[in-house]
C-alpha cells in the first residue's frame, strides 16, 4: 500500500514519532514501524534482510538509499 506522502514527509514523521518513543524504542524500530504504516511494500522488501533497521540505533546509509530509491 502506498501512502501519498513524500519521502521527506516520511522522515519527518519518523522523527516526530521517535521523539515520543525514544526512551523505549531504538530509532530503527521507529523507522521500520512508520515505514510499515506508509509503504508496506518497501517494509516487506527489507524485513529480515541486512537493510532491516528494526534492532539498530541508527539507520544505515545503505538502508536509506534502498528505501528512497523505491519510494
């Protein structure tokens, strides 16, 4: 499912939500949760791969490039 937001709006949404959950979630968890809500197709493409940021404190440049290129 594609949400009609830009990649930049997606990143803004990630920052907004992470600010709320930063004490309990890693940044990668927030990134992946928001990605799942707005671009399920891309989230499923990275789930369980080296690009999956779910358990990371940071999102790698490779992951960001992969997501942005498929936006």
